[in-house]
C-alpha cells in the first residue's frame, strides 16, 4: 500500500471524539504523523512547541471555535502560512465565505468524502 501522506505532520482539531479518532486512524494509515487537539485552545498550546504541515479543524468547538483558531494562526508570524482545512456541518455560504475570508484554504462539509479530503491535503 502506498503512503501518500508519508512525512506529513497533520494537526487534527476536533471536539467530537469519534470523528477525531476516525480522522486520526485514516490519516495514519496513509502515512501521516498526527497530533490531536480537542479545541482551538489546545491546538494553539500544541503549536507553541511544534509546527505541523497542515491543520484540519472543525468549526464548532467549545472554548475556541474554528474561526478564532484560523484567525490567530493567520496572524501568527511563525504559523501564518500553515494550510488549514476546515471540516464542518455548517455548510451554508455565510460560514464558508467567513472561513475563506479569514484565510482557510479548503472548507469541506460533514460528511466529507475521503477522496475529496485527500485531494485537499495533497
């Protein structure tokens, strides 16, 4: 089996344990190294000591939502160019436009297609 994500370090920011675990298992099976965070606060704490190659982030989370995390990342000198893929159940145009306006690279709805997510990561 080829490992299309070998060498990539992906931070998964998702408050739903089942979804976080599924993403972690799937990305790991494709060769990625993953780090997990339950919300934006934990994600920023983790990124203080490491810089992932990519962040996959939920929108609706406790303590700090995806909009806030993406905004802080985009204004961070060290992390400002970090690719961000947002995956959310909020598929309306208003949320999509706000996320893309902040600088999110890809905005995918739940449930997502694995092929679509893999394409966005690559």
